[in-house]
C-alpha cells in the first residue's frame, strides 16, 4: 500500500535497520525499485526530486505511474512517494496535492528561524493530509539536481533539537559530512554528533548521499538512530554502465527495450543489495 514514512521509519529505528530511499529518474527506475522491494519484502521510499518530477512530466504523472505499477505488479509492501529536497512551501504543497505521501522541506540554506517557520508551515499542511515531513539542517556536500553546495557544514545538535521540538517533523536529516554523488576518498561522517542528535531529538535520522558509504559506516549510522538512507547515484551509475555495455556489444541496436531493459535489471539488483545491507529485507 501507499503510505507515509512515519510508521516505516519508527519501526526501522526500533528494529535497528534503515529503509532505503531510492530516487526515481524515469519509468525503468520506478519499475526496478518497486520490483526490488516486492522481491525483498522490504518497505521502500521512492524519492522524487523537483528536477526528476519535472523530467517525468510533473508530480501528478509520477503519482499516476507509481499507483498503476503498484496495481499491475501487485505490490503489497509499504511504499512511500516522497518529495526529495523540496525547495519551498509551495513545492511541498504541490506534491501533497498531487498525492505524495511524504515530503522533505529543505530550508537548510536559509537562516535558522526562517527554516523553522517554513518547516512548521509544511508540517501543518502535511499532517492535515496524513503526509510525513523530513527537514534538514547543515549542508550536504556535492550537487544533486538543483541543490548545489560547495562546502560541507555539519548540523548543530542544539539547533536540531530545537527544530524538532518547535516544528513537529517526523524525521530529520542532519548534514554530518555526507556528500551527494561519488565521494572523493573515504567519507568522514560526524558520528559523535549523529549519536547526540539521535538521542536528543528522538526522531529517526536520515542519511543523504548514501552512494559510496562503506558498510561499516552504514551499520554505525543505523546504530546511532539513522532509519532512512538515500541512494541515487549508485543506481544511476549501474544503469548507465549497462546501457554503455549493451550498446558497445551491439552497435546496431536501436530498440530501447534492448538496452533499458537490462539497465532496469541492474538497478533492481543494486537496490536489492542495498536493502539487504540496510537490513530492511523481510521487514515489510
Ligand atoms: O537525496 C538524495 C540522496 O541524498 C542521494 O545521494 O546520489 O549520493 O546516492 P547519492
Ligand atoms: Zn539528498
């Protein structure tokens, strides 16, 4: 069923595992991620950035595709459609009215009081519709669609606690050294802060930039209260690699099903691997 993130993340936090957010890029990504979740019997969060939403036709198109696929594929595991890095109240409202079951309001680049104000407005509207809300503090490095950051700023634990109590968000993404896209060298995550923020706020934590984080760090993050891990780049790399391979092997090939079909399989395989690594398999 289509659900918000609240229950799946609270269960994950309690159970000591994390639910993956896998970003949609097109129809094949949507198919692959839903199939992976069903086969793994795992809850899943479909992340939709504003850019990906635009690419796929709009928020309503995304919701219609997901709902139709869930019916055709007979999906029984919990699925959330989540706006990733929502840039404004208006964008979150548009996603909620299009049928998203969860939104992230990323007002982390605004002054703290403004972040609180915008996030509170989103929470009010979202909760009225039974939609869950994720907010962010600090700066995640790298670039993802419209979100560009050239430094990494660690979230402040005091501010995290205040943001959670004053806004009533369902989960929090404290930037603690993670990066969107591939890491240059080993990631250096702020586990001391993570542990502090996890226990001070009580809400499930979200780890952005899940691509390229070693398993030992994933396990540590989960043990400090991380219950949602976002992955996009790794699936994009897997899919592009397969397309390149097929077209190199068959230079005369022009049927998209012949190169996007195998790409879809490699996305599915990558997602299943992540679900096992995050411990969400058989937790539906
Ligand atoms: O919000 C989406 C993610 O944080 C994805 O990060 O592309 O580095 O896996 P990634
Ligand atoms: Zn992110």
